[in-house]
C-alpha cells in the first residue's frame, strides 16, 4: 500500500493500492482510501489547494511533481 502526500505541504492525501512496480501515473478510484483529498471541478486537490491530479471516469491522472509517496507497490 502506498501513502500519497502533497509535494508542497506533505499532507497525507490518500492511501493507494498500487499494482505493479511501474511509475504512479494513474490512481484508480476503486483502489483509493481517501484521507484528506478534495475533488473539485474535475481536479484532485490537497487542502493547501495544490492540484495533484485530474479526475477521469475511472481514475485520477496524476501530476508527477505535485505529489510524493511512501510504502510498497504490490506485485501484479
Ligand atoms: Zn498540500
């Protein structure tokens, strides 16, 4: 499980079950456990208003430099 944080203020946004060892480019909604995330006007925001992703139907398209993460990716 990964913990996704805002790159600017380090707030924990959500936990994410990442399948596979690749980059975190998309976060699928059904694998997210929300902590402090805000979804507004098609964007995924931190409480500090930093935009960390764009909302799509099934997932968020993540903005590479706007978040950091810790934890382990699951093997597929
Ligand atoms: Zn923030």
